[in-house]
C-alpha cells in the first residue's frame, strides 16, 4: 500500500463518475492547475442524480432540484458557467383525512402547528420560540458542523452521535419536528428517529433554516427568496461545468488494478470518426484514482476493482434508503408548485407532489415517496393514481412519453452508533491510501452543496498543497 502526501500537478488523475462529486473534484483540480484529469462516466449523460428533462422548452428536475442560501460554492460555480436560478413560489401542504377519502390544502404553517390526526396543537409563539432557539444552537455549532471535514471528527462529540429526534427532544425542540419531516423524511433521509443528528444539522444550517421559517417580505428583500431552482434544470448546471473539463461518457470500466507503478484502468467506450461508430478497448495508467461513485460492493464489482480491507469495511457497513419518484402528465389545478403531505401518511404512499412552471401551462407532475418493504413499482404507481383521483386530477394517457418511474437506492449513510465509533475517521484515513481518493455521497451528507464543499476540501488538502511545476 502506498500513501501519498503531496501531488505534482502534472499527475494523471482518473475520476470515476460524472455526478456533482466527480465534476466538482475535476473542476477544483483544474482551478488548482491540474490538467491531466479525466472523468470517466458509465452513462451517456452528465450529472448523476441531478437529472433534468426538457419538454416544450421548459426543464423539469427528476432528481436534485433545490439550492438554498447555504449553497455558496455551488452558486459560485453556477455563476462562472452561466447557469441561472429562479425562486420557487411558497409551498402549501396536503392534509389527507384519516379515512383517505378527502383532503384539504393547508398552509405549511398550519400543518406544522396543528395535527388533525392526534388533535395536538402548538401555538405559533411556541413554534417561533423553538425556531429562534434552534437557530441559536445551530449557530453555536457552526464551527463543528459547517467545517468541510466535520464528519471526520464528529465521534469526538458523542452527544451529537444520536438520532435526530432524541437530539430535538433533549434540546426541547420537539415543536419543530413536523417542520423537519418535510425536508428530511419526505425528501428521502429517513424518519427523525432514524437519521443521525450530524446529517440533519448539516442539512438544516442557519442559512437554510432561517429563510424556511422567517423568509417573508423585507427578509426576502434583503437575503433573496429561497430556495431556488436552476432555470434550465440542475443537470444543465453540471453539463455546463463538464464543457470545461475532460469528460468521457459511456465508458465501461472492466478492470482497475492499483500497483506501485500507478492505477491501471481497462475500459471500453464508443468512439466516432465522422460517420463510423466503433467500440474501442483501451488500457491506461493513471497516477491517482478518485472514486466519485457510490461505495457499494456492486460498484466495486462493476469496476473490476478488488476492494482493500478498509474499503471492504465501508462496503459492509454503509446503509441506503430506497426512494422513488413517479411522474405523470396530469390535468389538475395545484394550489402551489410543491405540496408535502402532512401529517405524513404511511410509507409507500405519495409524500410530496411537485409541479414546476405551472403558470406556463405545465401539467407534468411528480410524486415522491419512500417505498415500503417489498412494494413493487406497480403498487407505488397505484398509490399515485389513487392520490391523483383524490386531488381531482386526470392522468393524460395520450402523454405516455411523460410518465416516468424511478426507484433508486438513495442516501449513503451510517447509523448514529457507527458514527460514534468513528466510521468517518476511518474513511478520512483511507484518503490517498492505495493511490485512491473518495468524494461524493458516502463521504458527506447527500446533498449537492456539502458534496461540492467536500470535493474542494479534498483537492486543497491532498492535491493543491502538492509539488507545483514552475
Ligand atoms: C429525487 C432527488 C431529489 C434530490 N434533491 C436535491 C436537492 O433538492 N438539492 C440537493 O442539493 N441535492 C438533492 N438531491 C441529492 C443530490 O442529487 C445528490 O446528493 C448528488 O447528486 C450526489 O452526487 P454524487 O456525485 O455523489 O453521486 P451521483 O449523483 O449518484 O453521481 C454518481 C455518478 O457515478 C456514476 N457511476 C456509478 N457507477 C459507475 C461506474 N461503474 N463507472 C463509471 N461511472 C459510474 C453514475 O452514473 C453517476 O453519474 C436529490 C436527489 C434525488 C435523487
């Protein structure tokens, strides 16, 4: 096993995966004078889970969609490549009656304060006081949670290595629990008594939380309206980034071998000579490997890469959440572009409905949920059809092109106990061993900004401090 401490900027570097992690790593490497960097992507498209679809000139996000005020690094890149954003209109919420036969639209604030299932009610002052206290506590934790390498040392703060619900209860912040269900549980990160507190705190930073609760009138005038979406879709941001990098799509990596001489990658890819398209077999030796793809056993098998002991441990311990998105073309008036279902319904039923560009006549409607155990795709789609009927919508079956169903394993994460015993410190020790670096979902919280911040940190720590050519 060879360990490196500094890297010459002439080094050749292969980055596996053209999602936000791989592309931001290549971007920051390029900014730091590394020009022999190749991004190898198995699919024919850029962006990974940032996936957008364009219909009638409007782009819809099927994967990542929002940026918040906290997305400083991502927005800086966006500005440089010319990707613009627009502010989302305020959300509403859908309250489904316990018998499942009727619903009402309620404001998010109303949904957060009143639970018609349990008949529990929180006063607006109790809620706001909890929100102010959360901001204060979160601000005090900024030095810990907002550091790019926050997870590496988080085991030194065992009081944070607990599930988020326990942490909220301990801080007397339970009046915020329903509010947090929207960005956390509904968006695929698990129940509040499941997700580890360091992830939830990273997500709910001061800059993300403050506009969520206090983003009204003059506040918006000062800090801008948040969250925002990319006008042409999140995927187009990464496409624009890729134009400035060396990215090869449709690459089938068949074998990766790490030796003292370098990292040998055997691959096949299509190459076009004007009229002819042929599959080329290639074998290249790189100085370093950056894995910007999920750190699962499957991916190591796909890559023909024998995991070392440390990688095997991560492979073994890493957890995922299944999640799915269904889209249909639906003739229906929605009260707002986004509506979470609150109180939360049973797992496997739609938890949020979203429609972008409604004012421009769009009917393309998305439903998000976490499937329940053994639920088939058809069963999940049947739940979407049931809700559509309840909301008074008609699915336009003459638009089959605009029906999509994606089920994916989401949110690479560890349990609070695994975090407490230092799994991220182990991951940090792996950086650079065997000529390999790791960025992306497994190394930070599964959102674009933390991933971009982490890529920058890894580049600056392990590469940019290296031997620079004159
Ligand atoms: C429905 C949904 C909504 C989301 N909403 C938001 C949001 O609003 N805001 C936000 O910030 N984030 C959001 N996210 C999360 C965000 O999309 C992810 O955190 C981010 O895309 C992860 O980036 P990554 O590069 O680590 O991984 P990925 O995006 O998964 O990219 C990994 C890349 O590696 C490639 N790859 C895998 N195996 C191989 C192989 N063998 N060879 C070559 N390439 C390979 C994949 O094809 C892929 O392109 C959302 C995600 C989903 C699914």
